[in-house]
């Protein structure tokens, strides 16, 4: 796994429809609009945030985690409105031993059911397999989160099983999680990031 491809310079990923790029302080009010919606985090281990100063600190934490090489959080922006933040996608838990990462994502409620999460995850998957050389990408999903499971399945992930009472999630307590995985050898389709 070539972690320098991720942490050398913040990667910007583009498709005809979306841009995945760094969230900056100027996006704080839009980010607050996402984080203050309880519905967005119904199936996430994230507590909603209701204050702009908390969001600004959180953006600082995004940068801190990136500099520590522990997590990358991309803002999902629509190309037609390049400064309109519609969601977040992230990669964390980098394991160089087995060349594996864990992925996550969430969207502003008004952007649900438009294929945005599916496309953003596809862009990230292509980048991780083709440019970073990751061998395995996994995601953990609460069993009731049918929308997220559809996004993963559309991207070729396989449901690998149920982890019973496996995690302590903020605001949710101890939860069951379904684990989904995708291996580089299983990844199909042409990638805009292929050499």
C-alpha cells in the first residue's frame, strides 16, 4: 500500500458529476447543515452537532487526523456547484500489514436517493485500488441501514457476516454491525485513475 499517495498531498478526486476534496473552514455552515440533521446520523456512530463553533473545531480535527495519517475525510461536492457540500466520505483504519482500509460515508438528507453516495464510494474505491494499491476495503453497517447496504452492493462489496454486539457507537450503545468487504481482485470496471 502506497500511503504517500494518500498522505503526501491531499488527494482530490473528480468525476463528471462530483468532486471529492478537502473540507475547509469556509464550508463550516454547510457542514453544520448536514451535522445538525438527526436523520443523517440515525444509523451512524456519530452524534449530531448543533453549533457552528463545534463544527469549526471538527474541521480542525479532520486536518489533525490527516496530518497524523490516520484518516482522510473528503467533502463530497457537486461539480455544477463546486462549493456546495453534499456529504462526507472517509477512509480510516489503515492496515499496512494486510493492505486494508475501512470506508464510510454520509450525505445531506436532501441529497439522498440521487446516486451520489454510490458514485462517491465508486470514485474512492477506484482511487484506493488503482493509485494507493490497497488490497481490501471494508465497511461496517448497522443491520437496519438498508440504503447504505445498497450503496455497498452496487459497488461490488460482499456481505461477509454479522458482528454481534461488536462496537460501542456514540449515541447508540453497543451495536450489531454487518461487515462488507471488497478485494482488489474482485474489483471490476474501468477506473478513471488507472495508469
